């Protein structure tokens, strides 16, 4: 069974770059046809898909966050990483990493919970001075 675990950055100050790592066990991030996403949920709001990296290393980003987001991977460690620059208090959220099979049919499906087979437990990120 595949397990995902997000790192815990804790408190991040405004204007800093948030860096989160998802460590995967029980399966390889290079397994064919799987896509590894970062998704967040601000307090009182729904899920927001941020971006993804494919089994082949291709990246996909939410248009609204693309200018501030970068996703990369380290296949030797079976990890993938999110970097979000110039954070503000509005970036406060629970951040999740998740795995899905295949590309979504519709863009909105990137943030649909039912589309994902496996989730990390989530990590709270608070942006505050």
C-alpha cells in the first residue's frame, strides 16, 4: 500500500518561500501513469489544487498559482517537493500530497477528492509574522 507523508514546515513568515516535501513509501513515484499532486485547504474553504508532477517528471500547475509555484522530485529518495514563493497569510492552509492515476478529463477534476487514490495526512502551514 502506498503511503505519503508531508514534511512539517510549521510557521512561515510573509514573503518567504514555503518548501514542502512529500515522502512516498510502498511504491515508486516513477510508476507508469501516476501523477503526484499538491493540494491545499484554507480554513473554511474547499480543496485547491496547486500542481502536480508526473511519473515521467512532467509538471502541471494551477494557472492562479503558476507564477509562484515549483514542483520537483528526487527519484533516488522517492520524494517530490513543492516550493511556493512570496507567501502571504492567505497561503495559510492544510497542505496535502496525493496520488492519482492518469490525467483528469476536466481541469476541475484536479481538485476533486474522489479522483485521488492515496493522500498524505496533511500538514498545517501558517503564514504569520
